């Protein structure tokens, strides 16, 4: 029997690369290996500042993130390398602050992301951060399976992309080729347990089917198969119109009365992101599928098939397939969010832009293979004989738990098992470099501290930013502003001699020292002294030149355009470095302190200009502040409502309310014993004690009896930090 530690080995490796190194990660794996679980665990536990994006609206909502195009404000047309995108100042202040202070960008469903889209992300990140580093120095976590859904490329786009890229896949991105990243493949399949079926799926996935494989697969072909009512078979088809037509036909055959349920949409929620129909048409006897997990009672899960057994204008009762139990279905809510910066906590948080409230059901006699992505079925009729895209047949077949639950509507020819040789060659080429990097993981984790320390003393960007301002004076303003031009020349030379050259000696020393020496107390004291030295020098050298240059005015439009771009960059970098060095000088250096200080320093630097402009404006009458959503939940909790009651009264999930209250657990305003009963709390703490606070939450959850919501585990984990 496989040990738990072996099952989770790859997840632990992925976690350590993401959390304890700066190296980017491509997390892949067969269908049903827990990639989405890893994503949610990571977001809940990481100390890094994270944004989650996905290529489609539905994928973004499922991942708890936003779409790539909306976050980076990109057009839907292909990105041509070397093209100019929007000016950085077209982005809102909050968006600029979020990007500037970002540590980790998670891209879910990376297999669907085109190479040019990844290069467009690189373009935007460079503009807000380090211009000279791919993705602006942001670490990437790319999650997906190249054997499943592929990038959508129209014939017109394909012609354009071919001129610049070898393939449309993300791995052909020019920016990605410039960074070091590791591929971690999850191998343990949780969905299927039959060895014969697992091996068959592996062969379909790779496109290497033998005659016996094809014979075994097509033994599931049953001509004219008609499932009996209540058996819960769902038909997987290749095209939307086929699934819709089949569902409509089956619904019309039922003799019972049709009832319509209209969704309630509030705020901004794009129609393309609707998780189910805005008008849900049902009849008694209709076969339906749940499209959300029941986080309150665990009565249903995403993908559960059932039959509508009771129906009225305000009541839906579903009986799951193979069960006599009854589920009275309540309306649930999906949230369309965007990332916003909490000015009080300085943390990146999800802000709700709009909600979609509807019964978590859709007609389920048929669904497209594309929409079945991520779902699990006990029984399905697969119509994949006309698959038209790589991985489509694999996605359909891998939805099943077992071979016995599979019925083919027609034989699947070998031609329908479409695989892209370019993907195979790429994955083969990743094996040796990634294996070598994994053996180096203990060293890389140690070297991460050296990397952060080197980053602390990297003064080159400030010097380059000052040289950029000097060039504006040299080319356009040297005569009219001669004294100020001389000040900048002197500042540039002093920066080179007293800051950059001294910092280079520090970087050389850091590179030469063993990590054990770097971690010694004596060396840490020297780091604090050096931080104080550089802070004082930067303030002394650049304070006056920057202050005086703010008042420069010229009729030369080109000069002012360049100056108004380069001076804010210099000032932002200067202030951020001052604040960072000051924090290290006061608190000392360690990786966690540095990461937090770097994030806060950048935000403070960005805020400085805004605050000075606000002071100059005429004061206006303050509006009554709108209460924050987490404060509302807190008030309800202290007034005696349980988390479940708050969730129901506010129309949120239990997990969302737990997220609201997490900040109050962290501050000590709420004690964890006020939330959970002593016996359950003891069990959860014992699981954390055994596995460690860094263990995947899925492992901890597996040791807790019952179906406890993930949010409660995060609250307990937060309480253990205080």
C-alpha cells in the first residue's frame, strides 16, 4: 500500500520551491491528481503576496481569481513582440500598487494560455517593476496539464503567431525561455483506482495506444444504449450545440410542468462567466448536475448527478443517482472579484464586484467535454469519436471513476486520439533539467536567503534611474537648468563611488560566504550596519536633486514627457529602497522580515506621492464610510451568530465568512475556542502537531472526522501563529 508521504512527495516539493525559493514552477499532472487542491492550499498558507489569474472567466471563478485579460488590461488580439501596450499610467493606482508589491503570480489552466499572452504579461510586469528582469522579477506558478485543454487559436491568429513563435503553447513564450523554472509533475491519481483503467488513460494521454488498448476501450461501445431513468448517465459531447439540443429534447419529453428559475445578478458579473443558466428551466424527472460543492453540509459536490424529484416555484429537491436520500437545494452565490489593496492592513484582498445567485444546478443529460473539465462522474456516455482538438478524448475519458461506468456512443478510432508531438518533445526535454534542480532543492532553499540578501544591496537600479534623469538634462535642459544639471552629475558620480561600488563589494562578500556564515549573529549585525550606511547615503545624495527637479518646467514637450516619466520612477525606487533599508536597520534581516518589508516599502513609496498631492487639494466634506464586509461579519459574530448562520444570512459561503474572520483571529479579537468546540479543536491541533503547520491542508483535513470546511482549518492555522 502506498504511503501518504510518498503520495504527497511532489506536492511538498512544489510547495518548497514556491515558498522557500524564488524559482518559478510549472505544476502539472494527469487529470485527478489534485492540482486545484494544491492551488487553494497554497493561497491559504503562503507568506508571499499572491494574485491568481486564469485564461477564461469560468476558470478564474473556479480558481478564486480573475481573468488574465482583466487584471493586466490586455486586448483580445495577439500580442506582437516589440509592440507597445498601454501606458503604465492607464492603470489605476491600486492596480499599480498591487503589481509593484507582488511576489507570486499564479496562472491556472496554463495549458490554455497562448505564448504571446504570457509575453504580454511579461511586458506589463516589467513596466511596473524591474525593467531588466523577465516578468519584472515576479515568481510564477503555472498550473495545468498540456495533455488536456489547449490554447484557442483562430486561423487568422495562427498566421500571425507563426511569424514570431515556434508553437502557440505557453512554453514557446520568449520571456519564459529567459527564466529558470522547474517542472513538478503530480503522479498519484485520486480519481481512478482501477490499475487497468489508469494505464489505459495514461496511454490515451500520451497517444501511445496498442491494439489491445484500443480493443479494451472500444469494448465499452454499446450500440443503441439507452440508460434507465435514475441511472445517472451523462453524455459528453464535443460541441456546445450538440449538448444543448440533447438536453432540450430530453427535457421536452418529460410530461411534467416546466418551472423557470431566474438568477439574481447584482453589480458586475459578465455573462460569459455565468456558472449556469441565467434562466434555469426544470421539470420533475429532469436529470441535473450540481456545479458547486456544498461547503455548509457536504450534501453534494461539483459533478454529482441526480434527478429532480420535487419541484415548485420556490422548492427543488434532488435525489442523487444510486441513493434514496433527498437533497433540498438552496440558492447559492458566486462572486466576481477583483484584487484590491487594503489600505489598513496593506494586504492584497479580493473585492467583490458583483454576484450571481442561482440554484447550483444545470441540466445533465449532456455536457460538453470542455465544460466537464475538473469534474468526476460515476457513469457517462462519451461521444468523442469526432474529437477535433489535442487532448479532447483524454479529458472526456478521464472524467470517469472506472471503466465500468463508461459507455461509448460510437467506437473511438485511433485518429480521434489526437496528441501534439510538440508537447511530447517539450515535456521530454523538461525531465532531466527538472530532476537535476530537484536534487538541488535543499541548497536552493538555503541560497534563497543569499538571494534576498543580495537583493537588499542591489543599488544598480537606482543608479540607472538617476542616469536616465541626467540624460534628459544633458539632451534638453543643461543650459536652462545648469546648476541643477551639475547637481545631478555630482549625484550620479557619488552614487557610483559611495553606493554602487560599495554595494558590489558587499555582493561579492555575500557570494563568497558559506550560508552558515551568513546566518551567524555577527554577520547579521554587519548587515544591519550596512543597511544604515546605505540608507544615510541615499538620503544625503539624492534628497535635494529629486526635490528640486520636481519644480522644473520647460516648453520643450519632449523633455517634459521624458522627465515626467523618469523622475517618478527614480523617486519611487529611491523611497522604496530608503524604507526597506530603514526597516532592516531597525529590525534586522531574515527572509520573512525582508519579504514583508520589501512589500510594505514599495507601497509606502507609491503612497508618498499620492499623499502629498492630497494635502495640496482643498479639503472636502468627508462621506460616511461604507462598512467593510469583514466588519459586518465580525459584528454578527460578536452578537452571537455562528459562522454557518452568518453565511446563510449574508448569502455567502462558510469559507468566505471564515476568510472575513481570519483577520480578527490574527489580531486576537476573536479566540479560536469561541468558534470551534474544544473536542474538535483538540483533534485539529493534534493533526497540525503531527504533520506540521507547513503540511498541505488536504493532509490535515484527511485526519479530521466529518466534512469540515477548509475555512475552519485556516482559522485554526492562523490561531497557531498568535
